[in-house]
C-alpha cells in the first residue's frame, strides 16, 4: 500500500513539474514571439537612424510629388493627418531596406516626410528634408 502511495506521489510530482515547465516554456516562447509579431504591425512611435531617414527621402522623393499642407495642419508626431492629404503605403523596396517602415503609410510634403499609422491616421514620425 505504501509503495502505491509513493508511486502516486512521485507521478503527481512529475506531472506538476512538467506542467510548470511547459507553462514556463510557453511564456518564454510568447515573449520571444512578441517582437516579431509586433514588428508586422504599426507601432505608436518610430525611431529611425539618420541613414534610414535619408534613404526614405531618397526613395519616396524619387517616386512621389510633394503635397500642399492644409493651413490648419501642423506636421508633428501624434497629429491626425487631415483627409486633404493623400496617404500611400511605404514602397515595398523601401520596406525591405528599412523594415521598421513596412507597416506604415506616408505623405510627402514640401519640407517633411510624414510616416503615418494607417489604422488611426496618426503621424508616428516627421522626417525633415535635410535629415
């Protein structure tokens, strides 16, 4: 009888520790998956290097024309882009070179390149022409 109780206790302990290990492994894999999952979605803020900013200007400036800024709009991070400003998806080639830009839209203005979250139309970065 005691042998059966001992075996049951050992089996229960092994089961509990394997469940705990599985939970810990799942939590660890969830943490490691978060950055890549988040990477495919637009983020509230964006931080590009000067080289990435220059590359964005070069690529977008070559294929787009500057738009007129509405009088009541100030280009700044957090501002909602008015409907008068046309937004376009970041070009695929630029998205491959600067992967942080991939999920965003943009608007090219005379002196600024706006990087915009397509879901809420909020500006996440303003890149001045002389970046």
